[in-house]
C-alpha cells in the first residue's frame, strides 16, 4: 500500500527488494525460511535451559530472534544479489555509492572521456574521494587530472583516488562503500561545507556527460532503509 505522500510503504519496499533479490538469488525464499526456523529453534532450546522456564515467554523471544536472523541474512543477500546484477554495467559504482548514508555528498561523472570511462566524486569524512570506472590505464589519467584540479581549489583537503575493478590495486564493486568508509575521518562537517562551496567553481565549468550506451543500473538507494542491518 502506498502512503498518502505517494511514497511506497515499508511493506511495499520490502516486497520490491525481495522481488529484485529473487531475480539474482532464486533460492532466497528457502534460505530465509531456513534461517528463521533455525534461529527460532536454537534460541528456544537455549532459553529453555535457563531457569525458570516460561514456555510462552521463551517462545515469543525465540520468534523475535528468528526474525532478527532472517532480516540480517536478507539484508546481506539482497545487497550481494543487487551488486551482482549491476556489476559490469555502466554506472554500477554510482548505483552502489547511493547506499552511503547522511554526511556524504555524491557527484556523478565529474570527469569522462569519449570512451565513456568516468570518474565519480564522493565528499565526506575522509575528504574528497575520486572513483574511476572503466579501462584502468585511461581512468588513471582521468584521476590524475581530476586530483590536480581538485587540489587547486581545496589544497588542504585530502584527495583519495581509486579504481573500481577486480584487478591488482583496484577496489571490487562489492567492497566499494566499505573501502570508502574505512578511509577514516579527516574532515569535519563545517570543513565539508566549505569544500563543497569551493568545488562549485570547477563544477560550473564542466561539460555535460553524454548518456552512456546500454542500460544504466538503477539506484540502490531504495534498499538502504531496509538493509541497515547488513
């Protein structure tokens, strides 16, 4: 059921995530059922060993444990399935980056070339993170150019570079957000506001990115609220 403001309710969002997950993980239903039953039975058995034993209370608690276990596994497998579905498609990194929570600013395709290699930008606690997608040698050149451009307007701000991929020295798509968040806090919120203001100068002079060929992955942001337990 949709809410009055036109946005889907929580139940609709969960159904949508489940449907998308099942496309890439057909066994998800059986896995969730098994997780729920195993979590409930194990919890009930352990609770029954702790005196005094209250059957109804132990059962209710065990059921809640089963639900928590189910949601945890669902979140992990849903994220893994959706990443697998977008991997290798144009804009895959951007789709994954949308799960970053409040306190991060994501700017898509701040640099590109005619081969449609692109660089996205994330501004957050670690500073400025430039993320390249495409052929590594070409993307590396884009990253070098962008790093120099950003350092000219934000010289005191750390600028990190990374390339999404499975090669040596690259960051796999499924580990992208974790890698970025582990860069640490090197900038305070007030500093971030000032940096974003400075970046407007270089953003204003950019040409627009042409639409990529082929389907662009949809955002994963709709999953974010449901997958906070992952």
